[in-house]
C-alpha cells in the first residue's frame, strides 16, 4: 500500500542482473497460519553484468526474516539492510551460498499472490512478482535456476504435496506429518515456481510422446469435483498431440499435473510441470457447464500446456517482453481451437473479442504498445493488447512468411533460444533469419500503440477495365505517443463479379493473371494505390478478408454491396463482417433517429440467412447476433447509453415479431436428437442457433414462446440450454422470472461455479431494477469479496456487461463500483484494479456522466492508502 507516489519502471533502464542463481533448495514447513520457508541459494556474480557496488539486493515483501547466513556464517542485523521491499547484503563474495529463513502467513494472504490458502488447500501464484512474498530472491525472469523443493505438512490435512518437476522422495515423519521432495531438472525463473498442499483426488491418464516416452497426466481436484475432470483431460491430450504435429514440440518431464483451485485471480498459470488453474477452466459436466465453458476449458488447458515451450523453456528477459510468451501462446491456442473446432467461427469469436476489448483499450487512457515502455505495476499489463493484439502480431508474421517458412522460423526460435530469457526482438530476428524477409518496419507493431485506421476508396474505370483501390493509413495518438509512423500492414483482398464469384486480382504490371481468389497486398507507405486490370464490370471489393491485421476499416459500402457480400463472399469471415456492418449501421441510424425505418430488405436478408439449412449453424448464429451495446458505444464519438439500449432492444423485438414463424420453425427444427449432450462443433452450433431463435422470440413473448422457454428451463439436461432459458425468464421478470431464479439456486447452491452463473445472470439483466438487485445480492450469504470468481460474477459482470444500468445517468452504478473498489483494494489489489478499468473511458460520455465518473475516480485517488495497481489506473485515467 502506498502513500508516496509510486514510480514507473522503464524498459530503457533494463540492466542484466548483477548476480545469477544456479541452484535453489527450498524447505517449507507448511501451516496455513504460520509457514516457515528456508531457502539455500547458490549465487555467483554475473560475468555479463556491469559491475555494481558489490552489494546484493534481494526482493522480498511481507516476509518475517529470522535468519541470514552466508557460507554457513550467520549475519548480524548490522550486516544487512531490510526495507519493506528488499533485503540488501553488503560486500558479498563473488560466489557464495546464502541461507535465509522466513515466516509467512498464507491464511492472511487475501491478495492471492505468493503462498495462500484457497478453501482447505494451500497454493501459490508467483507470476509476475509473487515469489518475493515467499522468500528473499532475485525475483526477475532473467534469473533462471534449478530448484529442489521439500514440503512438510500435516498428513491428514494435506495428504497431497506437489511442486515442480519429479517427485524424488516421500516419507512419513513424527507427529502425523509427512514430507515430499520434488526436483525440477529444468532451469526456470522464479515466477514459474509452484507448490500445492491439500486433500485432493486426481484423475490419471497417460500420454506417449512422438518419440515414445510415457508421460503421466494427473488432474487434481477437491474430492467432490472428481466427476468433472474428463473434458479437461481429453483437452490436455489433444493439445499435447497437436503441439507435436503442428510445432514439433514434445513434452519434457515424466509427469504433467494440473490442479484446480477455487480462489484464483486469473484464468490459470503455466508453472513448470504443475499448472494451477482457476477451477472454472477445469471443471465441467454437461449439467453444470455451458458450451462456452467447455470451449474455454479446451483453450485454456491448451494455452497453459503450450507455455511449456513458449514461456517456460524459452522465457522473457523482463516483463516488458510479456507478449513474447503471451502473444505467441495465444496465437498457438487460437490455432489449436481452430483446428479441433470450427476455424471460421473461432476467427469470428477472436476478432469480436479483439474489437470489443483491445480496440477499446487502445482508444483509452491505458493504451500501451504490445511491448510497453513503462509500467508502475506489471499486474496491470496482463491486457488484451499484450495477449490478443500480441497474437495478431504473431499471426501477421505467420501469414507474411507462409506456413513453411513460419514453421522453419519457429523451429529456429526453439533451437536458438532454448533455456534462455529473451526479447520480442529475438523472436522477430528468427522470423527474418529463417525466411530472408526484412521485417524492420514490421517491428513498429511492437512499439507503437493505437489501432491503425485504413481509409480505402475504390473507383472503377469501365473504359480501361481498371479498378483503383487507394488506401491511406492513420493511427490516432495515444498517451506518450502523439505521432505514429506508418505500419507494415498485410491486406488480404478479393474482388467479386456480378455473379458473386471471385475474380482474378491482376495488378498492373503482373506478367500473368493469378488465379481467382484472395490476394495479399502489403501496405507500407502512408498512402498507396493498387490498380487491378482486366475487369469488364464494376467489382464489389471484399476487403481485409479473414481480418489480416488489427486495424479498423473505413470504406463507404452501399447497403446493397453489403447485402451482396453477406450472401456471396467466399470468405466466411467477411460474410459475417458484412452482416455486422449492416446491423451496426442500421442500429446507429436508429440511435440517432428512433423513427428511422427498417427496410424490408433487412428482414429478408435476415430470414434468408436464418433459413439456410445447409450452412454451418454456429457461423449462422454469429452472423445473426447483433453487435453488443458496448461495441456500438465504441462506434460513437459521444455515447448515447439509453439510445443504444432502446435501438438494440427495439430491433431485437422487431426481429422477434416479424420473423416469429421462421424463428419458431428454426427452434423446433433444431431440437436435440438422440442421446444426451455431446460437445462437438455441430452440436454446439445446433444449440447456438436454437437458443438464438428463442432469444429473439422472447423479446416479444406470448404464451407459446413463454411456454417453450419454461419447458426448456425445466427439461434441459445440459447447462447451455438451461442457462439460455433462465436468462430469458429472469429478464422477462415477474413471478415467472423470480421462480426460475429461485428454483435454479435451490438446485445448484452447492456448486460454486453454477452459483457464479446465478449471480451473473442477475448482474447483467437490463431490467430497470438491476442495480438494486445487485446491491441486495452483496449481502447474500454466498457473496464474498474474497473470491475473485464471485466478485467478477456480480460486480465485474454488472460494470462490464450491463452498459445501460452501469452507466445510468444518476451515477448510481459508478458510486456502487467505486465503493466496491475501495473495499476490495486492501484485500486484493489486482482484482480491484481490473474492476476500475470499466470507468476509465469517461471522456466518451456526456458532461453529466463525465463529471460523475471523475468524482468517483478522485474519491478513489483520495483514499488514505491505495495499492500501486489501483493508483496507476486511476491516475492515468485522470491525466
Ligand atoms: N501466465 C498466465 C496468466 C497469469 C498471469 C498473472 C497471474 O497472476 C498475476 C496469473 C496468471 C497465462 O497467461 O495463462
Ligand atoms: Zn499465457
């Protein structure tokens, strides 16, 4: 907690560590209230370091120091300096062994960084800087060491004791205690350290690697969750095989373990050989988890597993390089999900997420490059920019190189840098060295923040048979970067003829005509014109196919062209994008003018898509979903909160009314056949389109549709269908809604992840009394500020997914959020600071709301003691 102004850390100040640590031996005497940690470090001066003053400064926070010894000689208090963040030893030898003993208190650790108690178990979270809350250390990722970890604990309370690597010893001790010793043969940075102690059960399986080695796979959970691990195990095995086939990466230890914990700040953590997961991303049974949950589990399990090579074997030199591991690993998990599911739907989902969160971040006061230049608190930089935009930057390189050269480049990266802590620059150099391409201008994607806007214009000269496409790029200023230089942007483009077929894209000067289809052009200048020749009628351009770069497109399409693309584009992504653009345009017109009519052509196109029996249903559901209120808000210079809600709800009602018969037919035609729930792309698509039909029908409900909804709620054998119906009933309200909520709670009150859904449904309801209901739920016996999943399901969902009620003009939503942040900050700064991000883009709103938000931000900044996390976000928001 800070009273003084916290200072920023800058990339330009990076210095290699003065000391290296070769070996670490840790001995834990575990007890939730009082744990003792003894650490023996083998240290030596780093030959690559510029010589400092001869002293050694180790990181350490919230530790009670009991002993310090150098080479077996205890130090007295005058031989070291202790402050709240470090332990400094003066005049140390060039090579020595350091022993420290500290005490820590896991049960009092509500920040969930370091060693903490989650339910009845003990667990750790060390990324980014949590290890310093366990022992004194050089807690930075470029210090990589080999660890041996000994765990001692009460055998009845903590029968399972886990750490990284392989188990090398186990024995019983006196007084009902026992000991387990783990050794990790791979050097690792401290942020990948983990330990677990608890009364856990495991499901076990085995994987044989491509070279024939057997790996034991274990997923540990609390006993009552043992029946919810099968999907996670299947996902893990799929991910392991895929990484061998697609990237040539084999697993390297004899055992791979996953542990599910109920209290976790993020999604999961890739600790070497011992991944720790938020239980939300492990536990699933068809009756407790939705399709979206199954999907999330598959991709997060893969993500953490993939980190074993992209993050663990090769790690980051410093935290500015976070996207080196995160951008690349997200790219890898996106490709995995695309390969094992539906590629088209996956791309749409990823771009939706990027546009909704990353574009918003780039347009706000916390905008930062994929490789940030500075931070006050690194935990604030686990962002959509580092993760999702970072993945797009890797994807662009993969596309520029093509599949073969990209594979050679990643092979080179793994070979050249195995065992090292490196930078995004090292990654790009591998791309260049393997392919012979010059990516010097491309590197700006790592250094410049902001979303480039591409303004395109096309004109057709019938006499010459030429279509000219001019492209201009402009990137708006972001904090600290008033002016931007042009990016190297790949553009994937197609031209459609009158019949909707792709035309050959022959550029002036081409020696021969290319085949019809997509052509990738490269934009490097601020402005460029491409001339396509040999066209005997005006083509319809299909621009930025598959979303080849994280940019915004400005092109003045007529509605007819968009309808044409929606019906004919050979690129599925652009068919979806054309539909979204049309809907967005219509909705924004309705916001400006509530009497703006809706053309019959819109309903006709909607109906035609809806009734397309051949199409991929999941893709169809994406095409027929209106842009969210938040996304629409991002398209306006001045957000009209109520106008957006009115327009979107009105259009949904109109669709439900006008297309009632078709929607009912689709609902019935997509009823489940056969036996029970299966998680396949086809079945997920079927449920998605059916529930979307029910959603539209329930926007102007009658007895029949209400009856269907009630039936689905009562009969649903899977959580996807039950949740869809519950949400509709709850939003419909009245006795019906209350009864459904009550019945759901009674049925599921012992399943914590399902109770989260129950909170979330109420928090996201557009009903006028949503805030009052959320306030009431704060005193529900199941609500707790100490469980991040619970906080996110109530406070997070209300402030992020309920734009109309959170941004109510009376400021009630803002006050509510600020109160929660102030309560939460002393307990869990990471979660407090994440919540605050929904209030930092106040400049986009009207004066009344601006003033209300600023008042709350100031009230937060005025608090007696504030974490660095919240301070950084609140102060940058007001800059
Ligand atoms: N590296 C993890 C995410 C993660 C980051 C920070 C954490 O605590 C502050 C926890 C997890 C991943 O990318 O999955
Ligand atoms: Zn990650």
